[in-house]
């Protein structure tokens, strides 16, 4: 199963996300974000805001 960005849906192209992707655990669920979404929403990630606030 290919990994996809949980924000924009961009596929990673493999079973493991690239090292440039970030991950977060929200409500016990592992979420992965591509490098573009990670850069765009960096402040929200650092503040640990839930994705619905982005």
C-alpha cells in the first residue's frame, strides 16, 4: 500500500514516505504530510494544532 499525504493526497510512490515528509499523531492516528504541505503548514505543525485548524 502506497503512502499518501494525509492533507493533500499526494502519493509518496512507495510503502515508506521520503525522509523529507513529516508525521504527526492525532487522536491516536498516525498522519503523514508531504514536504510541500509540511513547509506550508510549518507553524501549525509546531504549535501541534489539529489538521482541521489548518
